[in-house]
C-alpha cells in the first residue's frame, strides 16, 4: 500500500474496503479483524507516508440501536457484534491519524453489485416468492451511487465525523414490501417476523437511526428519499415490471 501511494501520490484516500458479512464475522473473527482493523491501519500508514487526507467509511452498526431517538455524531459507540466492533476500532485508528481525516457512518447500502438486501429481495419479488422479513430492524436504505458522489463533495468540507444516508427510515419488512409493490407483486407475500425468529450468528442493532448533522447537508442525489433511490435502482436493473 505504501509503495502504491508513493507511485500514485494521491490527493486523498477514500477507504471503503471492508469485510461486511455480519454473520460471517462471528465465525471468521480473525479474518474480519485482519481486514477491517489491520487493513485500515495499513491504509493509514500509507496515508502517513504521503501525508494525504483520508476518508474512512464506517457503519451504523457501531451503535446498539437501543436509543429511542436518532444517533448523533457525539453519541458513544456501543457495538453488539464483531463487525460493528471492528468498524468502531477502525474509527479510533482514524481519529489518531495526524493529518486530515473524515469518518462517515452510513446505513443499509445497496447497489454496485448483487450482494445487498435490495437486490436479493428484488430477485424474490420477480419470482413472486413468499418471504419472511424482520420488522424490528430499522435503518435508512442508502444508494451507493448517491453516497459516492456525496463523499467527493465531502472532501471539500471541514474534517470530522459525519452521518450520511438517503432520507427517511424504514424496517426491513417495510422495505421488502415496498420492493414487491414496485414490481406489482402482492405485498401479502411478505410475512413479518421478529429478529428472534431469524436465524443468524450475529446480534443486530434494532434501530441505529443516524441523525444527519447540520455541518454538511447533502444537496446532491443523497438528499432524496430512500423510496426514490430504491425505485431508480430497481428500474436500472432492467427486470420486467408487471
């Protein structure tokens, strides 16, 4: 990484690489630690070599989701699983970086590939499959393209921590029903369940809603609602809508 930075001489590093398989991280504890903690430290070491700014992408999973209102920047992290813990430790490494840095927490990313909740639910909607989705996990679906364009703008803003998502909140269940509706499928095919009914290795935060700060209000694509962002993404998939 240092060698690459020496050759490229970047004006800034946007560090988005991470192991994001939350359940897998409970089984592959060491692997997730290597990628999300040691990997972040390697990026920062390279940044130190060329003394360039670093922007680190973090997660709403640094919080336990038990707060009744949205999480502010200054709220103390309290992760419930190893993924959240590694992202929080990565944040702490970044905070010690001696040059310019930004920490961006975001939520429920979709787009840019097939390994995301929206894409997987859309596949099931097209096939009119019956599915069960949790009602007690709340977040802000965020389009990766919207986020990426906003991160570029953020490089011109003052350094520090930020929360960035598309507007609005919903449960996983509400999101799944919305996707089925976009394909003209019966929303009754989506059955509500609770997290206790869902088999997973990791404990997930229930409602880690992120409060968007006043210091940087996105004016680009990220300022639109999650419904608008999801609808456009589904249209771009090119799958047939009834």
